[in-house]
C-alpha cells in the first residue's frame, strides 16, 4: 500500500474501527476523483476509468501483434496529470461500463448507454469528430471524409484521422468503424488486429472483405 493510500485510510478510518475499503473510504472523504479497473476482454486487457461525470478513459494494455498498447502505470500517470492525482482502483464504480462491454463482446449489445466525460478530448474540431463517430450505428462503417464533413470541415479528413488516433474512449466511441473511402482499414490506436476483431464482432468483416454497409444516421 502506498503512502498516499495510508493517508487516505488514516483520514477516513473511524476511531478504533476496522480499516474500510480504500475506494469507499476515499469516496466518503471526497478524495476519489478518478476510479479505475483493469478488465480482461477479447481484445486484451482494458483499463477503464471514470469520474463522477462519466466514463473518461478506455486504454488498451499490453501489446497486440503490432506492438500497440500501453502499460497501466503509464495510463494512470496520464490520468493523474491531466485530471487529478486522486486516482484509485474502484471496480464497483465501473460496473456499468464493465457490464455493457461484456454484453458488446458477447454480441448482446449494439449501443452503449453510458455517461461520457469528454475532458480528455481536444475541444473544437477534434471533439466534434469524436461525437460524430459516436453516432455511427453498430455494424456500419463511415469514411474519414464523411466524419470530417459531419464535424464541419469536409476537407479536414487528415485532421479527423489525427483526432480519431487520439480517441481516449475506443470501442464506446467506435473509431474502429471509420475506414478509408476505398474500404482500407486505415489506422487504429490499438493496432489493426484489434480493429479487425471489433469489426468482425459486429459482422462488418468476413475474412477481410467489407460489405457495403455504409451510412451515418
């Protein structure tokens, strides 16, 4: 247990009482700003993080075949630097996200019903790109140019690609559904193997052939 955790427990522990659960103690003391959990999935371990405003981060941990992925310590350091140093493991706070992701991977859920905290996305065009991406229906695809147009700048498809590459909420904000206009997979923050897996779960990929299931709502 770290010194910070000891300090949290010391502040929240009742006199002569038992040691409380750290996350509960921190929350009761108003010291839990970012809750996180590491969750296994068909695309590798995911670090999920949430603030009181909603889900704020989904990070791929470890490496895929192409070497993509980050370590948990690096993700937690980023959250502490950009949001708050009061970051603690609190699995129960992430139960809704864990449940919905499990249903998605089991092909039992086609839309997420989670509050989103957008603070890790750049304001302006980048955030509009991600909000447009969040509206791509399950099992459908869109091109970078279409997403750029929905975000208000049809010619800024390269900038749209950059915004998608920095998506802090993959899967829930489904940047895996954005491909090149000609059908090429394009890039993906978690590596192309994960992108292919997600598209296959949604029935978009059969082998490597893309059916014409385009269209934004």
